[in-house]
């Protein structure tokens, strides 16, 4: 149970592992990072405190570890007070002159009245309770109000506290350290305010085109792979500058990746024997198929044992196993023993995966029915209908999986859990049930699916589904649906095996 106490500001320590920023080495650096991320918000809080005094409308949340009192909620307010009270020098922080003037004019009486603040003090044994408090939704409103967590802070909390994979964040933190096209000011600001969800989506569309089996494999190669680093540095800079957005990534008429030196998506063309082969132009990262054609590798890097240099490797599903089954009705026939590979944004790739998808277990009858209906749809002609069926398939699959494994689908009050939260719980359960040596691989396998489905801007999110129903302009392009299906398929398959 928390103890409410008035504590001197000088005794409080700023949280150097605040999720809003990268870990800091000193309070001075922590304050500098806070200011760099949102200077207008920080100085609005500071000026408000000077003008009105510290308003104890909400207690500071403090975690006690022996003599150390760490601020877990309220770091910006305490940082502002430390600057005003002279506990952190202004000279090293490049504070604007008008702010310095206001601080210099603060009276000794004001400092005496505001040298202590009300705190809810929790013991170290209550750290989990503190984390629940910190995880609450931050308020919205004026600049001086509590700022909502940006996607970077959310991802960092998910990785560091919930122990879940956040590959986009891992790559971003490498870029902030090793990127050679970024300024120190940008690095400080983007450590806490960056479109990491945009980066996640871009990586989901790029990794196989760059010859990697998974996003994790791509992240592991950065920054040692010089060509890969060149591509990603340019892309991540433009995400930070807000030049690359979800809209551009999802534009069906323009391939965003070409701007960063990635080869165009191969197009299927007939050859002189009547079979099909893939052609492309441009260069990739130097990773090639066995034929030596750069930049056109599919997610599998296994060798093909037959076929001429123009014969592509077999289709590989998201779990990394090659398909040896015959081509689906939507896939061109071939005289080779290996089926022709399709790009991940090609609807024929979806047809291949649906043909392989065989739900198993109890209560999967409706999943089979939905699969059969989806197989009859042409994504190019029925994109919205396909999305509705796909979303329904995920909800039914999730409920069936929960019934199999005694996972509650309702909250304590009887209200149904949101599908995004339920899928995260299912994903965690799958990882927890995986033997220790394989946990990391399982987590990586499911990362793309859970990241896509649970983010508010995801194409299968509740918001997007509502927009499909109610908006007169919102729609989804067939190539985006195909790429989306490729990313989320591992979770769908895992729930039905």
C-alpha cells in the first residue's frame, strides 16, 4: 500500500530509464532528453509551475529502494522544479533566455513554498503495482497537461517490461547510435518521438525483398551489412522527418521501397516455352538467388536443386517451410518440379497460403467455412469482402484457441475482451508454452502478426473495420491486403493447429 508523504524535491531522483527516452546516464542528460523530445510541452509545464506554484492535483508516484526515491510518474514536473530550484544547472541545457529570466525572478519565498511535493511512495516489492499505474492512458489537452505516450515509449515499455519482441524499436535504437546521416539533436528527439509503427510496417514489406527470412534476421545484420545500412538509414531518416508515412507505404500505385535503392517487385512474364518466370530491374542489397540475380530473393534462402537460372525458388510460407504442393487455380502452371514464386503483395501468394491452410481441432467448423468462402473471392475485385471474412476468421480462431487452452475471453465484469488484447494474450501463451530453446524463434515468428493486428492504424484494427463500413472514402488496396495476409498468417495458422 502506498504511503502519502511530502518529500523534498532535492531527495527525489529522476527516472533515468523513463520510457519516453532512451536510458540516460545522469539527471542532467535526462532533462536534456525530455526537452529535446517536446520542448514546448516541457517549458509550458515549467512556466505554469512558476506562475501558479506547484499545484498538488496529482501526487508524484515514487518507488523506494532503500534510501533511493525514484520518480516513476511525474518526471517532467520534478525536472521542471529542479531547474527552478537550482538543483540542476541551467548553463548546460541551452535553456531559452526568456525561461532563464523567469527562473531568475523566482523569489526565495516561492522556492520555500514549493521545495516539497506530495508523493505516493511505494516500496520496491510493489513495483508491479507501480507499473500498472504508469501504464494508464495519459490525458490529452493543453500543452501543459500529461502527454500521451508516443509509439516509441509504448514499444519500449512493451519490450522492457512485458518482455515482448519490438524489432522496429531495436532497429531504431541501433540507427540512433550508428546512423551517419542523423544529427545529435535528431537522435535525442527521435529517441522518444518517432514513428516506430511506420517503421514496423515498412520492415514487414521489405525484409523478404532484401533476401532475409525474417525481420529479426534483417535487424541482426544492421549495421554490419553496408548496403543494407545505406538503404535503412535513408528510409529511417525520412520516417523521422515525416516524409515516409503509412499512406505512402500502402500506396498500391507506387512502390515506396524503390526510393531507397530496393529492387522493384518482380513481375511475372511468359517465356518462350509458355511457362512463367520473374523479371526485375535495379539492385537490392547484394543478396541473390542461386541464379545470381540480385535483390529478388524470396523469404527462403534454401537452394533450388533443379531449374535453369531463370527459374525462381519455391514459394515459402511465413513460417519458413517450402511448399511442394501443386499450384492453386490462381497460380500459373509450370513444367518445373518447383512452383513459380509470387511476390508477397501478389494475390496469388494468398491463394497458395489459403490452399495450404488446414484448420485442426474442435470448434473450427466455421473457420473452415470462412476459409472456403475466402478462396472463392478475387481480392482485386472483392477487397472489402475479403477483409471482413479475414477479420471474422481471426475472431473465431481466437475464441476456439481460448476454449482449447482455458483462456478467459471476458473481463472480470463480464465484458468481452477486445480482439487486439485477446490476440496478444494468445501470442504470449504460445510463446510461454514453447520449450525454452525455441522461445525466441517463436516470439519472432509471431511478432509481425501481433504488431500488425494490435496497432490502431493496422488494416484489420477495429478503427479500420469501422472506416470500411462507415467512411465514404476509406478503402484498402489489394496489394496491401496480400502483404498484410502474409504478415499475419503465422498467428492464424498457429491458432488452428
